[in-house]
C-alpha cells in the first residue's frame, strides 16, 4: 500500500483499534510491516517506507512482574503504588479497580462518549485511542469518580482562581510571560517562514527559555535577580502548586497551546492564547472543549512519528497513550530515526517504538475500551 509523505492532512477514522487513514503527499512511500525486506538504509533514510505497527503490547521488558519496577523512581505514582512493589497480583487489582471506576464515570454520561466519538472523527484518530488515553491518565494519576459533567459547571470558577495565580507566578520577576516571550531572544520563534505552527513555536519557546533564561541572572535586573529555574511549563503553568495537568484529559496547558491552531482550524473553537489564561484553563477543564485538545495532541504524536521516524503508530492505542503521557514526541521521533539509521547502516533491523508502563496497561484493557466505544457500556 502506498502513501505520500512529509505533510499529514486530516484523516477520517476507518474503524478498528485506532486504525485511521493517514493521507500523505509530496513523495511516494510504501506501508510495510516491521520485518519487511523493503526496509533498507536508503529507503528508511529517504523516507520511502512507512512502518506500520500492529495493535498490542510489544515491549519485552514489561509484564505484570516487572510493571512496578518500570515506573520511574521520580514519579509520584511510584510511592502511590509502593505497597504492591512485590505483589504483581495486588498491583493488577488496584489498577483495574481505578480503571473500572473511571470507566463507569465516563460511560454513565452518554454525552461524554458522544463527544469523544465526535472529536475522533474531526481529528482523524480512533475513539478507542482517545478513551484509552483518558483512562490511562485517571488510572495512574488521578481517580475519576465524579460525574464528568460536573467539570463543565466547575470550569469557570476554577479557571478564574487559577488564572489569578498564573498572573502572580508570571509576575514573579516583574515581567509577565507575554512580555518575556516578546523579548528579542524569542524572535526566531515568531519567524513565519521557519515556524509555521503552534507546536513548533512552543517547542522553540521552551528551548530558548531553557538556554537563555531558566535559572540565569537577568542582566537587566539592578539587583542581579535570577529567572526562575525550570521549564516554562513548571514556572508559568502550575497554578495549583501541586500539579500541571487539568481536566478530563489531564491536559498540560502548554500542550493545549501547542495544538490551538489545529483546534481552531479543524474543530472551529476560538484560539486560546497566554494573553487570556482564564480561557486556557476553562477550555481544558470543560470536557466539551478539552476533548478537542486531547484528540489533537494524539494526532500530533501520530503525525510526528510518521513524518520524522517513519512509523505509523495509529493502530496501537498504547503507543499513542505513551507519547501523550511522556510528551516530547518530536525529539523522541527524531532520536528513533537517527538510531535506526545507525542500525541499518550496520545491517541490523530497525528498533521499534515501545509502550511504557502506562501504554502497556492501556493495551491490556483495550478490548474493554473498544467494547465501550462500540456499545456504550
């Protein structure tokens, strides 16, 4: 099967576990399995093959016996699950219970499932992948046990309070984030020729902030004050002081900003910007709008792995959920591409992207997720 590559257009869901039609253009490439002889150094380097990954778990390091050890030590989840460090069966029971509670909360409100299906079609990803990603977040990070639609009513009040704290944090150096990003150091991020979308723009902002601001002395400060240490996400998008993801999809506000242009263009929602932080928080807390940003971020990860690493991961919800959980999919895809070039040059097979503990668990429950998508219960 052949496609055309480098720019990915909106796709229509064609059914199955995350199977979406990826529409490419600009060059002919062939969709192949990971063991295909068509995968050579030249075909991979020149992006003439698209390696399609199947549904299901493929990470050889993961099993119920190893799952706890594969959770990063720095993660708060490690402490939460520590009673089951040597009890794989207990760990499974705990995670399954959290998963089932979250599933009930979503399925008892048919409007939420209908919205998931709607945004799946708009952004060209499967409803099963969106639901899997949400359930993964609430299984490992927070417990979704309340009526989902309660978030709709709570969104304005929470957003107002968080936006005020956003302003307080942003003015810690006497300078708002809007003013910081207007500085000449960030001019390259606003170059319309080199930076054509919000995802690349915010990655540029992050890189410049990390290289020239984070933890460094402000040369314009008369008392030699230092800019706050940490990424933009940590410094400016953590109004509660205890977490940086919000709403049904546990969205990072910065990740929402990264897909604001495609949500505007495809979903028809108003553009969110840092000039109006209250709108950012209200938008991602409200499931009716926040789900657009969840779907758009999943789509972004699928596109980047296709365009940059020559992998079609769209049929594997666990892989998409892994990237949603980890972020930095552009860097990960480019790293995978370079590593595979080195392997192929030595005559070795390509290395495949694998799900992490989060995506692995999602894939173990994918039959239940697909059933709910298909039947509503």
